[in-house]
């Protein structure tokens, strides 16, 4: 059997922790993007696909679709803003929390859009 080459020296703890933190920030950025793209897809489905398949009133679906599209765009924009905030905080050696007001706003908007869509579906039944 041949001998394995010696393993590289492990990176120092500070460098490794910094690398992990930056990678976690990148994953969070991509998660906001995925959420935004999903909301945009729901917007297309609710605003365009469902009305094309419906014989009744279509404007409520268009409004719901536009709402989901705006929610998606908001997620994508927030991804960039949040990533920049995190990178700056990391450069200063600090931690920055997500703005609870923004999370509450997104939660309320998402819940209201979901309830609106539910009301439309129930009214059409």
C-alpha cells in the first residue's frame, strides 16, 4: 500500500470561524432569493394561470398575484440589503440581528395574502 500524503495543517480558528460565517451569510442570501423566486412564481400562478382557467371574476386573482409578486421582489431586494449589512458587521467584528419590524411586516403581508387567496378560492367554490 502506498502511504497517504500528510494532511494540510488545519486553518487557524479565527480564519475558519470567519469563513464559516461568510458561507452562512451566503446561504442566507440564497435562501432569501429562493423565497423571493417562490413568491414570484405564486404571483404568476395566482395572477395569470388561475384567471386563464377561471370562468368567473378574475380581478381578485390578479390583485393577489400582484401582491405575491411584490412580496417576491421585496425578498430579493432585502437579500442584497441584508447581505451588505452582514458583510459590514463582519468586517467590524460585530453581529447584527435581523430587524424584527421587517420580519413582522413580511409575516403580516404573507399571512394577509394567504388569507386573501383563501377567501377568493372559497368565494369561487
